[in-house]
C-alpha cells in the first residue's frame, strides 16, 4: 500500500492557486463549510450522552476494552436498551454507530 496519494499536485509556490479546479476543489474563501457533511441526521440524546461518557473515560487514560466497559458502567452509562455494557455489546454498538 502506498503511503501517500501520488495524484495530489505538488505545491511549487507558497500560495495555492485561487481558481477552482487548479490545485483546489473550490475557490478558497468562497465555499460554504457545512458542519457534519457526512452524516444523515443529528445524533440522538443517547448518542450524545455516550460520547460524553466515552470522552470522560478516555480522559482518565483508559485504553483496554474491559477497562472501558467497566468504567462506562461505573459512570452510569447504559446501552440504548438501558442494559449494562459488556465487551460484546460495546463492540456491536460501535459497529452499528460507525456504519
């Protein structure tokens, strides 16, 4: 596998060209940046809460799956069906949410 994209243009100048299509997909400064361009809906309250719990747990230095699941359960995080997390349920949920 190549470690870079050989089709990308090499920059020969310090400033990119300002015309769309020449080293740019859009004209710089004129494109509307839409937040969350790749998702089909806003996150649910359950998903937002799960993210908050995950951020808090990861901030403590947790990296292992079993430790993560235990920390989520200790914080009161539950599955969407209100069940305690297990390694299997967490992995299944991450696969589902990651589509």
